[in-house]
C-alpha cells in the first residue's frame, strides 16, 4: 500500500504538474528584456539600497572643488601604453580670462590607478557597523570623482549611489501602502456591491480625474517645513500612495466580481465554507498575479513622481539625498549647458524605470493564461 | 442621444462637487490657517493699525468657523459670482488679487497647449502605430518600441531639459517663456507668430511623448488584431492594394477607441504640462500652481487644482459624447 502510494507520487511529478507560479516564471524567463530588467534591478538594489556605503567611493557630503568635470576611466595613457589596472587622470586648473571661470582639464601627467577594496572615509553600514572599506578609490592626493562634482564640490557618482537607497525604496513602500488600500477598498467594493460599490466607484473616478502631479504637488506642499527628513520621507510616500491606489482597487474589484460567480466559489459556498475561507483560499490566489503585475507597473510611476516632486523642491529636501534632490541642482538651461554632468543621475532614473517597465510587461504577458506564445 | 447627454450632465454634478471638496481640502491642508503668513506681514508693515484689516479678512474667509462651514460660502461664491477667493501672495506684483483674474489670464494658454499636445500625440501616434503593425518585427517597429519605452521612462522635466539643451546647442535658441525677449510685449506680427510657434514645439513634444508611447502600444495591438481577421484576407484576395486594405477598414476600427483615451490623456497632459511649464517658464496654470504653492497662496493653489480637474471632467465628457456619436457599436440608451 505504502509502496503503491510512492509510485503514484513519482508518476504524478513526472506528468509535470506545475503550480501557477511555476508556469508564470517559465513564461517570464522566455521574455528576454524582462529578464535583463530583473537582473539590472537586482544589481541596482544590491548596490544602492543594501551597500551604498561600500560601493560609493566617498561619503555623500565629502567636499572637493566645485564643478569638477567627470573623469574617464582609462587603460591607455597619453603615450599609448596599456595599463592592466585602470586609472584616471587628475585635473589641472586654468582660469578662463574671458569669463573668470575656472576650467578643469584632465592632467595627463597625474596618473591615479584605481585601487579596489581600499580604506576610505569611515562610515557606519546600516547605521551600526563601523567600517572604512570601500569598493574602489585612489591613493592619497588623488581624487576619484567619476561623474564630476556639484556646486558644493560633492561627488556626483557617490551621491547617486547613496540616493538610490531613498529613491528605490520610496516606490516599494508606497506601493505597499497602495496595495493595502487597493485590496481593502477594492475588495469591499467587489464583495459588498450595490450602493457601496457604486459610491466607491464614483469616488475612484473622481480621484482618477484629478491630474496626479498637481494633486501630489499640492499635498506635498502641505508637509510642514520643520519636519525631519524621515517624517518627510514617509509623508511623501503616503501622499504618493493615496493617489496611486485607485487602479489597483479597480482590478481587485473586477476580479472579485467575476470570480464570485465562478462554479468553484459556488461549490465552496455549497459546503458551507466561511466567507474568510472563500476569500483567502479561492478568490485572492486567483487574482494575486494580476495584483503583482499592477504593482510592478506602479512602482516606476512612484519613482518618477518622487523625482519630479523633489526636482521642484516640493518633495524630499536636502540634506536628504535622493535622485530627485540631485537633479534639482540642474534647474535651468545655464546650469545644464555649463555642467551637463549634473544630469547623469537622470540616466539612473531612466534605467530603473525602464527596467521596472520591462519586468512589469514580462510579468503581464506571463500572468495572462489566455495568451499563448 | 439628448437623453444620454443630459444624463451625463447630471452625473457631472456630484463629480464636480466631490472634486471641489478635495480642492478645498487642499486649500486647508497646510498647518496654520491660510492667512497666518499674510497677517504676520500686515502686522509688520502697519503695526496695530492692521488689526481691522485682519479682522475683516478673518470674517471674510470665516476663519472663526469650522472647516466645513467655510466650504459652503466658498463654493457658493464660485457658482454664483465666479469668486474663487483672493490671491494673497505678491507673486503677481499686486498684493491682493482675485484668483479668477489670474486664472482667466492663463486659462487660454493652458488649453491651447493641451489641445495642441493632444493633436500632436494623435497625429504622430497613428501613422507610427499603423506602420509598426503592418510591418511587425521590422527594424522600424523595434526602433520605435525602444523609443516608446524610453519616452515612458523618462521624467518629463529631464526630457524638457535635454531638449532645451539640444535646441540651444544646435539652433542657438534659448527657450523659455512664451516669446523670446525681443518679442515680449510687442504687437502680433509674422515674426512674433513664428517665434511663438518655436517656443511651443519643445513643450508640446515633451508633454506628448509619454502619452504617445501608450497610444502607439494600444493602437498597434488593436491593429494587429484587426489585420488577422477574415475580412482583411478577403480584401487582399480580391486584389485590393495593400495601402488601401490597411487604411480603409482596420485603421478605422482601431482608431475609434483612441477617442476614449482622452479620459486618461488629459490628466496625463495636465500633469506633464505642470512640470514642463515650470522648467520652461510657460505662463500656464501649472506654473501658477507652482508659484502659489511655494508662496503658500492656498486659495490660488486650490483653485488651480479645481480648474485642472474640472477641465479633465469636461474633456472626458466631450470625448464620451463624440465616441457615442461616431461609434455605431455604442448604445447610449
């Protein structure tokens, strides 16, 4: 008897029964761009959210000369000799007699090889572990500012890496709150139905008809000036999710309504399953994949919103380092044309958002059982 | 049809009321009452003599009453007298100015930019989508898919800055504002008109890009659906030239749903126009909202949010009516 049982077990696994999630993953891996997006995101979150202190060569407020232009990592020196260890040139200063501005050009006589795993400015990892180990740096006397420096002489590269911790988590936290709101309100709307459903739907329509950026701006401007950085961070997150939950609530509602009429739900009701069981065992698992797709596509919107708000000076404010705060240094044409490297953090925003969009699209295709490919 | 329009108009009333409540909440959102910074200023300027003026202001805006009691005079004032309240900040030269005057000044330009953007989005999106669908997996299709993705991923202000930089380095035009400096305050002339158009190009492209990407994706998918249908094959079998096959039926079917996209396009355009207006210094309601928020001029800010939302609702209504009119499949009874 026992043996018999085992045989059926193995034969069942051979007839390849996969869970829904395995099927989705299988479809997802076929989507090449989505996979690339996933890898890019994993790398960026690892560097920027988990270990920015280690990967950034400097701490975010360390100061050098103002507006140093970016450095190129080189393998060949001016004489054409190949160096196995990459290096950067130092800068030489020149005063432009016409505009009285200091101009920095690469100094080909100063060669600073890039060292890896060096002791740099000490920091506290996650606020607890003291260390000075940095991923890369140059010897004493040299400066490693790969993406140049800003108006206060702070290294744009290091600041961008630090900024990712704020900018990349704000989307996740915001989406978490949206998820809570969307599931609850959408669920109530779909389950209760009738007048409640109608009222909630009208309310959602109204919120959706208010353009998001103006509403976000107005709410963000109401955040008191004297609040601490952490308070502002959470206030902005909550503001972003207050506007962002509507789409999710609609998905949840429509799924509840369509699933409610399904035979398996009727059957569950037939054998007296409790409402909680029906919801948690039968309804939620059936639309969870849609919810995930929706969330993945909502994260980039929140990241973009934070960037825009902070750029306008209405979101996070210095000394907090976020990608939007960094970009707010490049407000006008004059600054951009003289110091175009201040826009480099914008490229990081585009890459992150692009990656999320690819992953979201991949998930959407994978989660749709009606699409055969 | 008349009944349908009437019903939609009736639906409009609760929607707009709810929007006005949210806008009023915005006015009252900042800590402290809306007059406190103005009161401080008046006291500094005139000393105790300002007391009467302050009292008058407090009674005028009912600050001695709870929030919900203040809402009614405000909304009644808007409905009956178009009185949106007063702008308190000196951002417009004059210390106290009716909000409605400031809005009226800027409404035209805001609507112009939005309508132009909407037009640009469709005019650019339709041929691209049709081409991508007809020559699926061609180089153009891939190139455009890539551009669309990047367009969707780039913050509006970054695109505005980059285009400004590009235009400046390549054409030597320094964009910003409605007119170049030599035409400000001049009477209309051909040169001024050209200059005006020149300053419109970048904002329209910037605001339109994000929406365009989405429209192309939707349109391309619908086109691909249509192109797989039997009637297309029949047309081809009859020997109808390919361009005619494409443009006579499938495009018509695919374009119709695009009209309904106004509902989400308008909020997107307004959102985009706010940021673009700030970067490019365009005198739209978006810029007004921004300066008002920075100066904590809350009646002005709340009214801007209200105007944006009401414009969206009206735009959606118009698009629904047009759709009901042109799409024979929609029954509106």
